[in-house]
C-alpha cells in the first residue's frame, strides 16, 4: 500500500525473514533503553507490548512513541484486560489468570 513500515522488537530473529520478505524493516530495540530513531510517523501500532514493560518505564516508552509521531499522528494501543470475563473465570476455577511473562497487567480504566 506504499507505507514505510518498521517493526521494533527486543528479539526479532524468529520473524525477521518473513517481515523483510514483506518489505518491513526490522530493528532490534529494547524500548525501555533504546531510542527509536523515528520521527514524523503517521501511525504507531503498539499491541500486546505494554504489559511486558516494567511499569516504571511505561511513561518513558509512551513518550518516545509520542515523539516519533507527527502532529496528529495516531497511536493504536492494545493490551490484555486482566479483568476480562475470561480472566475472571480462570480465577474462579483456581487457575492463575496472569500470564507469567507479563510484568503488569491492566484493566480497561
């Protein structure tokens, strides 16, 4: 569709060849420590990442994304809802509802 797409990941090796075959640039990046090196972006898609970041760094990472976006740019952010019906049912059944690799999980609010 003519967009320049860059994927940032702390461990991009598992999908790097596939992404590059689709003309997607892949950059190894630790969002908590590295700069993005992007400016004037139309959109940032940040899905299923926030819960993996240490909560201390969340404002910093969101600030980096904001700086990468052009004025009026859009951030699409999604994260699992720890209070979802699925998670509540797991808890009622005595099953740990929080994924082991998540640093912090969030509710809708």
